[in-house]
């Protein structure tokens, strides 16, 4: 279950250092994987596009995946 580790203050945030660092590290690992998947998806779309395969089911699925990944990364402040 999710439990917030930070408390917003007028000066920024306060947190229990070790637990917050652990969670931040895990979050950054997730962001790294999402960015890698986003870039790989973009590259695959470019390859298929160069082959004229924009109307294939694979291309459409990759496009939908790219949009979902972009939305997640945008909400996380990474794009």
C-alpha cells in the first residue's frame, strides 16, 4: 500500500531520509525503464515508417504504447 514519505512545507519538503531515498531510487529505476521503453518504441515506429508500414497492426499498437508512455512520463515531469 502506498504511504507518502514527504510532508510539504513552505520551504519545500521534509522526509524521513533513508526511506525517502530508497523510494526515490526505486522511482528513478522505474523512470529509467519507462524512458528506455519510450525510446525503443520511437525507434521501432521510425523503422516501420521507413518501410511504409504505418497501416499495420504492429505500428498502430506501438503508436498506442508510445502515447501511453508519453502520458506517464509527462505526468512524472520527465518529458
